[in-house]
């Protein structure tokens, strides 16, 4: 019998030649446990997913209760299912008034695909604008609006009528015209290495979209659910989009996403053609149950505040001569070093010392800090100590 490690390489398709490849058998809070008795502190939370911590008991109980009632019943949008409607009600209560209609998906990429279709259908236009260094997912539509040529080259031809602007460059916004169906943007660019919007940039983008009748789509897939110190990044920057995208932290550890817009805009998907956008598993009742328990937990425990406090603590404690910059909002953070080589070494030493982190897809000079939002002050100190000891050894 082959070991799980051998089977991993034998039977699982790989995404790179250098996966982390540690076996994890169980997880709780901010910790991952391997079968050989080792524990690892999780500084990435499955890439901004496990905001409420791994195996949050409240979510586990809710999931078990729901499984005992029912799992999948029917394709999305036909039967009335309590987990879906309750979650949509709570989510929209925490969103601006115009974002009151939730279309569930299974993942971030699917939320992106749905939103691009929605904007084309609603505006009757086809041009899409995105930003350099944007990451919106790996499906063909999401790849088409990815702001990184290297990642796209091998997969062309992609979706036509897409153009790219420079994040934070106000002059570029003139490219948005009455022919633009939508502009899609991460309010904080994640995979670019946590690039924050400059003062007023998102508001000027909002104004330009309003003037031209273009739908503004905020990809909050990585920034959502307390990660940046507010429930959503749109609250942090006080700019309201026409469509918001969620996934990752939405499902409390289960696969769940959504694109959310106004009832008026969303209703355009009901006709011409009827059933023009459908999904079998989007809004799976078990995922929605987990999402509801997770959102209630975030609200009751005020995890945004903990993200702000521990984000500050990281910034205070991370002080090393290899560090060029520590930036971010809340617990969506990036630690910039001199080179990608240095980052890789620090990550590998930290892993040996029991801390899991990684770099960013479009910025290999940066170390990712996006732990579960339940992280304690002591855990933050521990993570900083290990990172700095790892930098000492580079
Ligand atoms: N959008 C952003 C900002 C992301 O960070 C990601 C994933 O990392 C996606 C979209 C794609 O989400 P998924 O991997 O669930 O398809």
C-alpha cells in the first residue's frame, strides 16, 4: 500500500513542481496538525478562507445539523431552502442597500464569471475593464481579466474586448466610456502583494462608472468578511459598487461564493434567455449553513476588531533588517523583502520551525500574512518571532 504522500504525487494532478506537501490530518483554530504529531501555525488561513479559524465548533455543529436534514435537493434557484434565504438575508443586512440580491456560486471564479455575464446582459455592452496585476481566478473568463501576461500567454485565445488599466492611476480612468460594460477591481489588490488603493482612487473610479453607465464590480473574494478590519473593503473605503463578489471566507471553510447586486440589475438574468445563468451546486445548503454560522460568529465576536488589533501588532513587531516594507489593512498583509530568493528561504525555514506561510502569485518578493481572524496576541507574537528567527538564518 502506497503512503498518502506517494499517492499525492502518484494520483493527484499537481499545480506546480514544488507543492508544500505536508500531510494534515486535523486542524483547529489557527493550527494544522500532521499525523506524525507535529503542529503548524497557519499564517495563510487557506489563502484568506478560514477567517473564523479551522473547524470552528459553531460551524461544525451547524453543518452536522443540516446534513441530518438534507443535502443537495435541486439546482440553484428553484426550491426554497432555509439555509440559502437566511444567509442571503443576513449578508445583505451588512451590505449597502443597493446590494440586496444574492446569486450563489461554488467559488470565486464562478462569482467572477457570473458578474461579467450579468454586466454584459444588463448593459447590452461587451467591453470589460480590469487592472494590471489583478487576480480574479483561473477559469477562462476570469483568466481573461487577469492582469498578468505570463499567466495568460499559454492559454490564448481568451475572451475578447478586455483592457487593462494601472491600479491607482487616475488618468487611466478616462479609458472607461459608454461602451464599457463593467470595470472589475479588487479594492485591495491581493495577489499583487497587497497593494492598497490611494486616497480617492476608488471614489474617482466610482464616479467615472456612474457617469458612463458602467457597472462597477468589487471583487471582495479575498478582502471580505472582516479580513481588512471592516466587514468588507467597500466599508473601509466608503465606496459602493454595483456588484460585489464573495467566496473564500464566505463559507466558513465550505465551498461557497456569491455575486450580489440590486434586484433590478439581477433580474436581467431571468429572461432573454430564461435560465441564462444557472448552477447545480451553487448555494449548496450545507455550505450556506456553514456560511450563516460563520457570518454570525464574525459579527458576534467582532472579528474585524481583532483583525485591526493584531494587524497593528504584526506591524509593530516585524522589525528586521531584511524587511523593506510591511503593509496591509487588518490581517491582509504583506512583508516585502529584497528578493524572491530570500522570501523562499524564509518560508522554508519558517515551515521547519512550524509556521506555514507563502508568497503572492504576482509578487514573489513578499511574504503573505493572512491568518485566521481569531488569532490571539500571543499567537501573533509567536508568528513574528518565528518569522524573524527565520530571517536571521537566511
Ligand atoms: N478573486 C480573488 C481576489 C482571489 O484572491 C481569488 C482566489 O485566490 C479568486 C478571485 C478566485 O477564487 P477561486 O479560487 O475560489 O475560484
